[in-house]
C-alpha cells in the first residue's frame, strides 16, 4: 500500500508540474500577443492624434499657432504640429508628449528618445527597452509613417 501511495504521489506531482509548465508557456504567448497589441494601439493613437490636430487646424482657418489639450502648438504649413523647439532643434520628446501623452506601451516607458533630420525629413526614434522601437517619419507637410519594429 505504501509503495502505491508513493507512486500515486509521484504521478500526481508529475502531472502538476506538466500542467504548470504548459501554463507558463501559454502565458508567455499571451503576454507577447498583448505587447504586440499594445504597440499597434500606440501607433493608432499617434496617427489619430496627428489627424485630430490637423482637423482642428483646418476648422480654425489654418492658424500658425493653436491652443489645444493644454499645449500652445506651432503648426506647420501642412497642418502638423511642429516638432521643433523655439531654438530650432528637433524635439522628439515634445512630439511624443503631444501625440502620445501616456508614453507607455504595455507599462514600458521609452528608454531612449532621439531624432535626426535628413534633407526635408525628420525622424524620431523611440526605443522601448528590448521590446519595440517606434519610428515616426514626417516632413513639414505630411506625416509619412509610424512604424513599430520588434527588437
């Protein structure tokens, strides 16, 4: 009887361990899908924000300055929020604050924000730890793209 009880306990522990490993693996898949969904939502939010500011700009008669959402915005000729500081420097942190104020993707803050200017394009890079890199490309008249890259 004792031998069967030990064997039964061992089999039960083995089954519990197999179920636990399966659940951990499944949770990892669900967590990755949640991160992908979070990144997609961030992209949609940014694109929607750019469009919303442009619509208000058009409705107000295409002013050079716009007050909205607590920001005093300088607008470009094409109706985009200018990402440049008063000193003329590309300010990607400001662009993110205006167009994606929550800044986080699945509770992860950007660990690095940098920007470059190439010809008439400005490119803002937002790196979210080891998960994602968000690249926003625009010129003075158009938002060209918001890309989400997996690292």
